[in-house]
C-alpha cells in the first residue's frame, strides 16, 4: 500500500531550541534589533561596506554557536527512517535537518545555505569556513579570491529572488502531498508562505504548529500552539503509527 506523502514547511521556530534566534517572534531578532535586518538585505549589503563588515562579524558569531539538531529535527528524520515518504521544504539556512539525518535530496532549502559563500560578480562558490578564516586573519570584508567581487553568504537575502528551480520543486511537492505541516513559520514571507495555499487547494490536510497566529490558521485542519520541541515529535509519531 502506498503511504501518503508528508511535506513539512519549516521556519525559524523549529531551530530556536537549537539556540538559533527567530526573526519575527515576540523576542525575534527584528523586534529586538531592527537594524539587524539590514545585515541580510541585499541592497544595503551591496551599497554599504560597514553593513558588510557587521555581516561578517555576525557570521563569525553564528559559527561560534555551533548549533545541533533538536528533538523536532530528529523527529522529522525519524519519520523518514520509519518508511513514511517525507519531503522537507525549509526556510532555514542552518542545515540542521540534514545534520539530524534527513537525506540531502529530501530537503529543499528555499533560502539557500549559510554554510557556503557566493561571489555577487562571478558567482563562484566556496565554503563559508574559508571566508571566515580570512575574517579571523583580519580581513573585515573579504573579496572574492577569483575576481575581487563582493562575497555574500549563499543564502537568499531580502530583496533577492528565490532560485526558480528550487521553488518549482517546492510547488510540485505541495501539489503532490497528502499531509502538509507548517512548523515554526510566521507564514508571512512569500512565495514560501503561498505553498500552504497550494497544498490545501490540491487536497492536502493542513496542520500548523506555531506559537503565534498565522494568516493561514483558518485554512488549517489542526493548529498546534504547544512548544515545537514537544508538539512535533508527538504529531509525527501519530503519522508513523
């Protein structure tokens, strides 16, 4: 018997138990430090060397956190290992789903990965660790070693478009799944949030697990406000039974 496809759209809230702050929650980064949003906004980043310098310091600080997957990430990987068809569409750039054991090919990173850097001129890619080693050595805004262009993390900044191929794959998953679970996302950032409507329009059962209300709560078959670290493992255990 074919088992139903489960799609999870995960946002910053799934990683807060790993020590990574969210952005729009009550204690979110944008609320506590509105200036921080400039560090991940493409136009500010490209125009202002001081913003780039602060961004590199932020990346170095994030490296020092060395976050580990939490119970929610492990529960998602556990559901996949149980034989249930699972696809993760994540708004996060932390790589914690893969670190928890989800196969790379079953995780779509809508907003890219913080583990790499890309040149904004020649588009050469390299590991984030290499760039941070240069920051550690005293370069406050390391240029591309290939062409001298501006380097940025291999993430989608505010003001940049999502990779159309990745987005297309996400839409296909939303259309095909029978269960769609949105976890730890404010569902305010499009086009990612729009995947919820796509899934519902194609007959998926919708569950939203989030501390705060979202614009899609009225469409949901189930809304869970409990802490994600306890709520998601219980929910996924039900699906694997």
